[in-house]
C-alpha cells in the first residue's frame, strides 16, 4: 500500500475539511469558551457529525457504520485539530468504538454513537502522567462487580453516557463499559489550559453487571491496547492538524506582516526556521500515516504508533512555539488565535502519553 | 496484493536466496567494502564482484530502468518488492554508482537515443564509473556561477577550467560536467557534457579530508576536446539537466539519515549501557529516525506516483543529512574511548571516527543545508524574496 492517501481518502479529507472549517472553525471553540459552556462541545455539531456518517467511521458496515479504517479516522481528526474543534470524536468514534468492536457491547452502544446521541469517555489514567498503572479495583459482588477508585484527565467524563473503565481484578486488568448514572459515581469537571473540560472521576462502590465486562475478566489488556493504539494514532492525527494549522497561519503571517518596510517572510532567518518547521511536520505526517496504515492492515503497529505520537508531539510543539514567536507580540494576545494552538497542542501532546513516554517505550522495546 | 505480485515476490525471494552470497549479507565494515565497479575496479572481497555481476546481468542494479538500457523493466510495485526482499536478507548494495543515482535519471529524461544506448547499460553493469563535475572554487553554493569554459570549435568544444570536490575523480572513467558555453547569461549559458577522464588535458589531485580519506579531488581541464555529440540536451540548457540531476542526488543523499539494515549500530551501542541522559537523547533521536524512515517510504511512493512536490528532495536532503550527523555524534558519545581509536585493527581502522567526520560533509555537499532551506522557503512555502 503506497504511503499516501488514496483518491477516496483524499475526497473524504476534502469533505471533512470543508465541513469542519464551515461548522466548527476556531471561532466556534472561542465562543464555547467565552460562554463558559458546561458541556465543552456542541451537541448539535456532534449530531451533524452523525448525520454525515462520521461517528460510525470505524463501526463495521454489518453494524450500520461506514466500516472505514484508522487512516480515514485520522483524516477527520486532522481537520478537527486544524480548527481546534471541541469534539468527542476521538474518545467516542475512535477509541471507544475500537474497544467495543466485535464484542457483545457493539449492539448496545453503537446505535447511539451512530445517532450522535452517545458520548463515550475513557477512564484509564490515574496520575498526572499516562503510565499504564491501574490501581482502581473491581471486586466481584453478586452477579457483577463493585468498582472502587479514581480516574483523572478524563475528557468528556462529566457528560459521557458511556465510560470505558480499566480496573484491577483478581488476576489482572479488566475493561468495563459503564453506563452513566450509576450510584456511587461522581465526576468533577475541570477546565484545562486549552479551555477543554476533563473530569476527575470517583467510583465509590459503583455496581456494574457482569455483562459490563468488555471481552473477558482479567483479560482487559487486549481491548485496552486496541483502545490505546486507536487513541494514540487518532491523537497523533489531531496533533498533526493542530501543528499544520499553526504552521499555515504562521507562514501566511510571514507573507503579510511588514517590518523595516519589507515583508518579514523575506528575512532569511525566518525563512530557514519556517522551512525547518515544514520539514518536521512532513516527517510527522509520514509517521502518522504509517501508524494508521499498519493498524488498518492488522500488523503489529505498537512501535509505529509510539513513533507517531512522539513525533507529532515534537513537531507540533515546535509549530506552536514558532507560531507564537513569529507572530511577535500579537501572538501573545488572547484576541489572536495562534495562542489557542499552543494550548491545545500541550493538552493533546500529554494525552495517551507524551513524546518522552513513547520514546522511552521504544527504548525499552529495543532493549536499552 | 495481486497474485502476480505474490508470485513475483516468491520468485524474487528464491532468486536472491540462491544468488546473494553470504558475505554480501553482512554489514559493510568501512568505505573499502563498497562496490563501485568501473574499468579498474577494486574489491575487498571477491563476492562483491560476483554480487554486482549477478544483479547487473538481471538488470536489478537499476530495477525500474527499461530493459533495452540494461534495466530490469520492473513496475513501481515490483521494484518496491525487490527492495523489501533485499532489505529482508540485509543485502548490501550491489553497486554504488553516481551513474545510477544521478546521471542515469538525467540521461533517461534528456539524453538522445544514442546516448542512452551507449551509456546506460554500462552504468547498469558497473563497467564505467562516473564522477560529477559541478562545483568550482568560486561556484559552490552559488553553483550557476561556474566559470569552466567550453569554446565552440566546430564539431567539438575545447574545455578549460577547474572543478573541485569531484568525488572519486581519480578513480572515475567518465565525468558528467557543467561547462559555460555563453558568458553573457548566468544560468542560461551553461551546457551539460560527458567526456572520458582519459582524455588528453584532464588531471586530478586528491584532497585529504579530516577523516583521513581522499574521496574528493580537484580536477583540472587544459584544452580538453569534447565532441558536441556528448552534449546532453540543448546548448545553454544544461541548467535544466543540472537541476533535475540535483533532485536525484538529494534523493540519494537523503537516504543517509536512515538506520543501517540489519540492526542499528546506535541502538546496539546503547544496549551496552549508556548514562540516562544519553539514553534519552538516543531514544528521542530514534523517534525522529524512525519517523524519517516512514517519510522516505512516503517520498519514494509519491515520486513514483508523480505526486511529490518537485522541491521535496531538498527537504529530504536537509532532514536526512542533519539526522545522519546527529546519529554519528550520538554513536561517538555511546562508543566512548573505543570510538576514538584511529588506526587499530580492533576499531576497523577507525571506522567510527572516520564515519563521524565524514558525515560532517553531508550537510555541505550536494547543496548545503542552508541552500535546501532556501529552496523549501521559496519553492514550497512560497515566501517572498
């Protein structure tokens, strides 16, 4: 498979690009922030995503979805990133769907996702750093389990209808699909640096049925690693969009801003930095596509996914830093959009493990 | 994947298993292990010649060239499969050649039928070794400022001047050379000519580098007769050929940023134990290196499909060479004092420090990194002058 988008994928990208730019440009995110919106995203927009079929992008055709792959999901996420559009697409249509696909949960949850009514949140992190440690416990109780513990940094955790929860069971880890509204569950949303909302979750003896288990008891690592691979690849694609959006804004600014009587884009010092940034973003783009293609082909994609997440973290961090710097003073103002890119990039870079986490994972896999 | 391609893969695998000598599946130990062919070839091991001849006879030194010019006539998909199968067995490059990576593509595009039939098959089989006459003492990064003159003398030119940084000129059989045929126009006064290095009036002088080697030469032309039939493309249109060829040169050099087949020596060094700071530096480098590997795959796929931006080789050259310098800097750090030995047998006669020093030229030769960044800024990002 060649490492570029097929004509069909390019068409999907164009459609997604037009749609997101029209319905959820940066001003949409700014308006939600200024209104201190308690949901954190537009439910109307989520419905529109559903009407276009996009919420079912990874749902198999047999389950009435589009039956497409991670390359296509990434194409949509890149446009979401480029426009900083607040959306549960990554957690719901990508990560949660990937965890539930092929399990008994598909029949229960996919119709709501396809209809744009269901939002899923991923309760997998318990510390300030994504590190895979699971301390939350699930103990057998009656016909089901009792969950005790806490999760944090859960995007959409306060409004989700469905929580994907990783908990320690007797012999290992188990993944649960927990419907919202259970007794003993509480969610405290916190506004993050990028104005998005992520919740601290508490589970105090939350009772779930045995059929909440995704896959098998003590065998949660398999669906969890599918969820993580999809989430990491998707977050990489979204980061690519954030970095690409910031880089485009910046290069355009270099072409219109005058100082010393000339366009600042004619200065070699800035040209070289812009060209270097272009190179980093292109390399990151290749890494993301490689990871998505490998995932879609069913081959072992673990290391490629780590490369993608780490590389987009590095490249996009550079893109937003150079973006603010090259905009000069105006780049530091709230009125101008470039700063939003810096904030969103930091949040996405941290999500599902940052560049250091994934570089370290590669080093461990290589045995050094 | 179609059945035809699966069959091709199986046959290719079987042929390589039968024909690639075991010695050619081991990593090269130094520059002397490289196979260059030519009229007066040198081989550190007889299997080098065997491997080159077998691949050359099949056209697989240049798998995607047409068969009538000595190539394998393979489709892009088949070429990719061949590359994958070669990589799978860690096969060495059967033939290093500026004829393959630079002149060949330019001749395929701009050469006459006679020129193609005369030169391409010999390039494919490694019979003639080529060097490149581009840079001059006063025309390095400003390449079009070259002064070597080619004066019209009827059916031939009389060439006078000096080239510099001519890689392996002292061992090359022929040269592809930029000469000035019109002094009134800078880029529009350059022609692209081919001639035998054994011609009367050609002399070379090696330049000793910081690595202790002399891959480069100064090359002098004193009233060299060059038949006009050896000019590629029209008179004064040599700059078009030069630019096209530079794109291929940059594509070739960009491959340097990739890890070696059959185990990355940097990772091997890291496994022996390094301090945590260096370990982190290597790990972050590894991220970029692997991402660049994906970029190389993407670039080749896009090139083959005609989708690559024409200036993208500049990006590949820039990124690949900067990455390669970083790689060798990290390898020196990981190697410690072992990586400093210059002459000992145990150090393969200083392979590590010599390679490290050699990489410092990567971002200078073939257009400096700064020139590549200029090209990206102007031609891809469309930034103002």
